[in-house]
């Protein structure tokens, strides 16, 4: 599932997409993935804005949520999309409360990223120069003293920007759903001209009320 967002370069201090991807891609008990695993529909997931130019540019950002599905999961893809929007609806609800999404989650994520950045493998000189050159571009908006870590670390918690993305962009109307599977095969593989993919019927619509 892919949602198009405004460019995120100016949010380098708060990185709201990192916070949202941390919640959507979590794998512990009570997470979206754990609910799908209980039903044997999926075994892994990934959420976030990639680093490629087509995903993260000066004109837009693409927030993607990817699942690796089981064979049974492929036939329940509509239910899985509904699970995603139910989870997003829960996040939207907490954003609207007086307390909002808890800051301790942000602090935990910030600590993880600081440790990861501190102990990551050193780049080769060529890769390091290329990385710094990318950070020097005007649209990147990083100050000179943050060229080495500004794109990797978190510096401030901004509930408003997190809520804006969840409320205004992570919606069914702003989404594209791509489903790829070798199970689909070729038309000649199916004697009865049916496939393992069961398209959405009138009884199982994708809920657009979240």
C-alpha cells in the first residue's frame, strides 16, 4: 500500500514518518503484524519512506507499507487492507485525544537510532563524500553542523506533524494497492478459468470510513 505525501525534507528534525513507520511496522504483541500472523496471513512487513529518489524527493514522498503474504493471505488481501486502515484509525483516535500519541515511543525510537548511528559500519571515502554531497543540496535543508547525522537522528517530537500525516494522507482515497504473486500464474493454468485470487465482492468492501 503506497500513500503520496508532501516532501519531508523540512521535517528533518522531527521525522514524523519515522515515528509512524515504527508503529505500523512493529512486530510485537498487539501490533498489526502480530494480528496477521495469528491468522497465518503474513510473516513480515515493512513500513516507511524509502531513501530512493523516486520515493523521497523535493516534490513528494511515498510512504509504503509492504507485506509478505502466505498463500492464504493472498486470498484475504482485502481483509488485510481493512486491518491496516483499522490500525491507522486507532492511531488517528489517539492523535485526537488530549494526551495524543505518547512521547515515550518517540524517545525510545530516538535512542535506538542514536545507537544504530553510533555503531554503524564506516562508509568508504567515496560513499561518505557522496552522502555529504547529497546532504548539501538546497532542498535537503540540513544546516552545516548536521551534515553527518541530520538525516539519521531524531531531534524533536512534533505531534502536530505526525497527526497531519495520519489524518490527511494515510487514507484509502490517497492510496495505491499493488498485489504481486506467483500464485496468479497464467490463464492457461486454470482449467475452470478461475484463479486463487478472490477479488473484492460487494460483501467485503474496503472500508473507506476510517
